[in-house]
C-alpha cells in the first residue's frame, strides 16, 4: 500500500512537471511569435505628398518616422533611428512624428519616447494632431519609416528593427544606410515591428489641426 502511494505521488508530480514544462514552452513560443510578427505595412505614396505640412528637402534625402508615444516596441525603433543618424554618410532631413489623436489632453504625446527622439541630433520632432500626417503617408504601424529622395521619390518604406523591441543589425537600418551612402541595397522595403498607431482608445481626427515643433 505504501509503495503504491509513493508511486502514485511520483506519477502525479511527473504529470504536473510535464504540464508546467508544456506551459513554459507554449508561452515562449507565443512570445517569440509576437516578437517576430510584423505590423501592417504602410501604403506610402510613391511621390512626396503635396498636402503634407512637412517640408521635403531638395538638397538631401528626407527621412520620416511615425510613432505612437505609448508603444514600448518603438523604443527600439527610436534607438535604431539614432544609430542610423549617427552612422549615415549623408545626413538626411529627419522627422519623427508622434500621433496625437483628436480629443486627447494637450501634451499627451510627450512621453519618454518623445524625449528620447528629441535627444537625437539633427532630428525634428513634431506632434501629428489628429493623425493627419499618418493618414497622408498611409502609415498604420508605430515605427514605420519612410525615405524620400531630393525629387520626392519614395526610396524606402519599412522598419528600423528586426523584431519587436529588439535593437541590433537589421535589414531596415542596413537598407536606409546603404541608400544614404549612395549604394544600391537591392531592396526598397522591410517589415515594420510595432504597435498599431490607432488603438481602440485612439480616434483619428478628420480635420487638419496645427502641430507644434518640439524643437
């Protein structure tokens, strides 16, 4: 009887251990899947949109990132943006725009991400009130980055990270750097990893309202 009880306990603990291990493996699989699941790619205009309030630079390429100020994944995107600005042979005219949905309290977008973006030399940080510019550039995912040449032609559309929240060498950053170095990267797009710009709590405005520079 005692021996049977001991065997029963061992079986129970073995089963529980297998269930725990299975749960851990499943959780890790879901986490890895999430990290590597790209967001919705932008339907960016092939030519610089004349209705944009951003200024296209006709002497150097223009680089634009759209971001959600509360997206943790975008911390890595901003860090990689800073890295490519530091390494680029040709310094682009660079913007990082943080969406400000209609009806949100003033300065809602001025988070740690905003401050990190402002710290990047050569970058103009703006609020995109009513998500007007995001709509104009067809952007759906935080961290989406667009590069236009001096004639307003779209050279690149994608992200600056290789996975959600991960910094390090990646296809998007390498492609942008190659284009800024006047090389042919053989690619013009990459996946973008970030949160949706338009969560359920964020309602896009329909009227263009002025955005203010952070600089």
